[in-house]
């Protein structure tokens, strides 16, 4: 594992002072200086220029500090992974975000909890913040099992290429998000003819979204606006402009100024658990318990 003296080096580099770094780490200044000096002597490096006004990094120091954060994170990740493989972990870490709130799993938990309590060791849920940005979300999908064990989200039946396994739990309805300022907001259900003269924002990617796009193009009086991705700003923009937004039924309480209204189509989005291709025994048992309750079948794309 990484050399703990790196903490002293990083703090000193950030604060430019041995005394301030020592205060941040809650150790004495002489103790911190001893750690830094010892590291330099052991590895035959000079990491800091020392002056009466403080310290600054040498070229070697800048190189080490640039790499040290990654070294520490990778070391912590390796330890967490090893502990979970050892059976020390008793939590299933569920990634949650505004667009992926894990509501379906949390609603299922009262029925799932007895089996999880009887498991050895007992299994509990731990909610972990998840980024909605595509690069952040895809990054976590590529390393499921490190910081997050499972994510509950919609996924495509046909073009799923992400490196993880899936367990379909059910489906979301594909609805129309209608701002409260739009005259359609009071409707109980919408038809394609109701959307004449409206601007509808929807993603460009395929799957069920492409199915909805083909359906909407039947009405040439509908203006389709391509979305690069779903983001909270898109909901804000539609709420302000009055434009419509293709949305999943799970987002019914996502924005206070947008109401989700069913469409006269039968277009649904499968959703369920996403988890590592090589899950720990704990995660495998958890997925099996969810599958038993929902009738889903784990799938490795």
C-alpha cells in the first residue's frame, strides 16, 4: 500500500508551509518535517525548496505530487476490493442520482429485507452518489464493484454494449414531459395529433427512443429537437420555454414545473440492476434475491 508520508508531502505542497500542513493533519510540525525529510533521504530526492517564507516544490516534487493522488486512490480502491472479496463487506452500494434515483429497488426493499437480514453476513443497502454526466456515469459502469456495486437504470434491449451484467426488473413507460405553462398540461393522456405545433426534445440515440422518434415523425407538424443527453438543465430549459420533453415515468417528481403525461403508445423502457461482470459472492446473492422477487433473469450481454 502507499507510503503514508505522502499525506504529509501532499498537504505541504498544497499549503506551502510545513506548519499549516501539520495543523491540517493534526500532527506536530517537527513530526511532519521528519516524515518529509525521511522520505527525501530514503529515496534520494529533494521535493521542496525551503525558504523563510515557506516551501515550494522542486521539479521532482511536482512530478511526485502529480502522480501521488492517483497512487493513493488506486491503493484505497485495491484495499476496498480485497476486503469485499474477503467477505468483510456487508453493504450493497447502490449508485443513485437525480436521473437514476433507484426508486424501484427502494420500493422493493421491504419485501427483500427479510432475506437480506437472514443472509450471512446480513446485507444492507448503502446509497452512493452517482454522476449523471455521461463520462462520469460510463466511467462508473466500467468499474462496477470498486465504488458502486449496482445501479438501477433503464437500458436498451438490443444495443447494450457496456461492460456489465444486467437484471431486468420491469419496464418504465415512455411519457411526455409537459411544462405547466403549456396548454397540454391539463390533459390526462396525449395523442400524436395533440402534439401538432409543439417542439419535442428527445435524445438522438437508438433503442426505444428511436421507436418514439419514428412514431412522432408521423405528424409533420411536430418539431423534433435533438438532445445530446438528459441533464437537469434540459428540464429547466423546457420548463421556461414551454417545450415538451420525452421522459420516463420514473421521473414523475423530477421537476416541479413539468408534468409527465402518458402517450397513446405502448413504448416502454426496460430497467433493472446493472452490476459487475465479475461480481463478489455478496453481490451475486443480492442479485439472485432480487431476481427471485421480480422474476428477472440475470444476463451477461
